[in-house]
C-alpha cells in the first residue's frame, strides 16, 4: 500500500553522511543512482567486478566522488567486508537467474552478515507481484528473489515504476516516429505506467537515504493510455499521430509464443519476445501499479511527462 508523504526532506536525511552500497553501479541505471546519491550528500561505495575498475564507467564514478570496491560475488567474505558499516545496500544488477537470483542472494546474505539494516533489490519494473507465474521470464526471476528477501532479517524495499518511459523513444515498438503511429494490442484506454530512468534513479536515491520506507514503493512519472500517448506524441512533435491496433491480446500472446520458439535466446536478458511479454503484461492491466502512488513522498522530485520526453530531439 502507498504511504503518506514523508515530512522529512531527502536532503536533510543525508545531512549526516551515510554510506550506501551500490551494486550494478556501472550500468545505465546504476550510474544515475550513484549521481543522485552523491547529489543528496551520501557517500557511495560502488561495487565493480574484478578487473572492471578502469572502465569509462568506473572512471565516471570516481569523478563523482564514489569509492570503488572490486568484489567477487562468489566470495562471501569480500561481499561482507564491502557491505560493512553502511546504511543500505542498493542493487541495480541486471541479468538472468545467475545475477538476479543467485548473485543478488549472495549480496543479500552479505548485507545481513554485515548488519546492514536495509536492502533495495533490483526490481524497477511494473508490478510483477500481481502477475501469474510464467507470464514473464524476467519477472519470474524477481519474484523468486522476492521470496528469498522476504525471509531475510533485513528491511527490504522494492521500487516499482512501470515501464521506463525512455523506451518510448525507440526501443519499445509503441510510438513510431517514422509513420507517426501509436501501436497497441487490446484496449486503447487501458492505463499504463511510465517513469524515466533519471526520475527512477532520483527516487531510489531518496529512498535509500530514508530509514522508514515500506516493503513496496510505487511511482509513475505519468499514467497514460494509448490514446493519451497519441495526444502526447502529436503535441510534442506538432504532427498528427494515428492509432494502429494490431489485434487483441490473444494475437500478441500468439506472437510471443512464435517468436520465442523461433528465437529462444536463452542467454539474452532482453530478447525481442521479452519486450513483447512486458507489453502484454501492461496491456492486460495485470501489472498496473496500485494507486495511490508514492510520487509525493519526496517533494523535491519533479516528474517528467511523456510529452516532455518525446519533445526532446
């Protein structure tokens, strides 16, 4: 359930330097979380894989004032030492079962062993807790880890933000700029949740410094239907976009099955059919974030709207 907005400024929360462990720090989301943690006054202990301490991403983290620690996720003592004396472990790890379930579990165990009070798992998604098993491979992995973290003696908080809004600018086949079409399956009036990666990172940083977070925080920069996306794209570009219904949800489910059969891509995190599964989950409404949302919890965050995102060249 959503909680009442906090009365404490996220900046004052970080007035006494708090060290936050950040796993997955060199990924796109991890780098953004690091930036916003530093902006909020936190000390950041960024975990990087052995031999990855001299990459461009690692250099960026150092320039932001982060402490880099090379750690082997198979070494329990290294992980425990990396977590020692910190206020929260934030995971932005990305991968399949070996990462989301196994490596994250080792990180979780290390946090518990080191006495870290709080843990934020790498969820950052639509509401996978409402979906049936087997409807989305990547969500199944998050649900498997959820069962583990819920058994651990640590305060866990998952941040759910719908789809990353940034994907509407190309990677998600919904807003097609060339033919000026908004593509969908099912109901054009189904509410959908979108949040930019930057806003998600900012909210995560604030939550990492907030000792009173609940088990789930749900945010959406904008809740928009397909018709709303059509209007947003038209206003953002000054050109008229039209709707293009590709069929019902059964048609999309059939496409997913065929694509997965032809292109199984077992070792890819985001093969084409995975993105199709995500859209199916959203278009059914099953993965819709429960309201009221927690957008107002940190009053300094200004949420990016779809029209603003699409207007940027």
